[in-house]
């Protein structure tokens, strides 16, 4: 029986207590039948030991394992061969991980991509531009399934037919996946060969403390952390600080100096984070020589003179239709109909409000 998975359901089982019990009992099967005096000898505080014995009587291992099986949840614990190697190196690794889906092979390079929930159009666009080619080349994208940049990172990796891993601050059972708006996305991640991961057992609802704790796992699983967009007070910066503590690479995307959601990345760059403006910067920062250099794709070509003229006045910076009309000196009806056709073809993108960029 999986006694590690059973013990991980006990709410007070911290990494320190887990280590003490493992050292003393070695085989957690012995823990299943032990009494108070042995728990105290193992190093548990008396009140915690008493709580554990009460909990043990109410939570038989057979019932817990049955519930895990119903949800297709597996576990991996410190010392197991398939426990993520990078994560085991941090100072406070989770003693047990609950996961649904497939754990990636050890040799697969991992990149944490994080950012604010209140992303801008710029942040979304840059996240897609950086994640897409990396995911296509076999870089595993790790993020936290949150709204905003996290969700874009996961979705873009899936669009690229890549693999992505979502680390949750809640249980990973279908009832507790958070946020609810990304429940469908979470299932797509699993179907595409990725995984949902948490240190919290099924039934655990997120708290204000579980998200910062989750961020250390995001950083610990990854060779480096890329901050796309974040204000000064942001959970994404907690992930970056964890990466620094673990001696991992920290990277950031530059923003306009007046951007409130760009203040976090700009400060990271100011204090030594690697500035990222293209995917190859990330490959260089993570020392991934085995992955071939990403060659920028050719700029889109218009199918006729009107399209060529419009493309000449478009870039990766948003431009309103009125400005396009003014610069191209084409009439508004021609511009409007051509832009619709170009958007359908995929050569441009409408960002909303009749603002366009090159695709």
C-alpha cells in the first residue's frame, strides 16, 4: 500500500515532520500501527502526535487510496525514482506530490513562465511569441494555471503541440481545480500529455498561503523563471525570488517605464535579471545548446498590392484603423474589407477596438 500518499493527507504533515518520521520509522507501514510514545521518540510534538492518532482512526488508508483511484490521481514522494530531480534540490521540497496526467522525463528542459492576472495586450502577445517556438522545440512550460499570463502560457504551449505542467495551490481533483474558469484548460493539459501537480491532497481548497507556497514549486521544477508582466506586488515576483534562492536563472521581459504592470520585470532587469526580447535569449540563458537556435519566421506577404501597402504600415506594435487609413492613403471601405480578409488569412491580428498588428 502507498503509505506516503496516505500520510500526505494529514493536514499537519510538514516537510520537517515528514523527514523526522521517515528517519525514525523508515517504512511508513510501521507508522500506520504505532502509538503515542513512538511518535514522540520520532520527534513529533505531543499535540501534533495526538492529532495524528485521532486523524488516523478517522482516515483509513484503504478509503484514501480508493478516493485517489477514483480521481485518477497518483503520487510521487521524495526518494522515488520519478520524483522531479530539480525539485528535490531545493531547500524545502514538497515531501509528496499529487498529480494527474504524465510526469515529464528528467531530461526534458523546463521553463517557468509567470505573470500577472491583469495582463495587457502587450503582455499576452509577448507571452505567445516567446512560448510558442520554445514549446514546439520541446521545452516544458511550467506555470500556475492562474488567469492572465499563466493561462496564456499553458494555452500557447498546447497550441504549439507542446507539453505543459500546471502547479496548483489547491487539490487537483476535478471539484477543487482552481480557478474554475480554467477547469477545461486543465483537462486539455492532461489530454495533451502534460500534468496537474499539487502538494495538497484532494479536497483542499486554496488559501492565501497556498499560492505563495505553490510558487516555490513552480520555480523549483524549472531551470529558470521568465516573468512576462507583473506589478511591483505580484505573486510572479515571489516565484522569481524563489528561483534566485534556488540558484536558478531569472529572466524578464522589458516594458515601458510608465507601465504599472511592467514595473516588476523592469525592476528585475535593473537588479540583474536576464533581459528577454526573443526566444533565443532564453535558450542562451538556460544553456540549452542541444536545442537548435530558433530562426525568426518570415514576415507575412500580402496577396495583392492593397495588402502589401497595409502590411507596410503594420508591425508588432498595435495600430488603429484610422491611423492605417491616414498613413496608407487608402479609402476606409477598402481598408476595412481588406483587414477582415487579412485577419481570416492569419497575416494580421485584431486586438480589439479596431487595433491591428502583424501576426
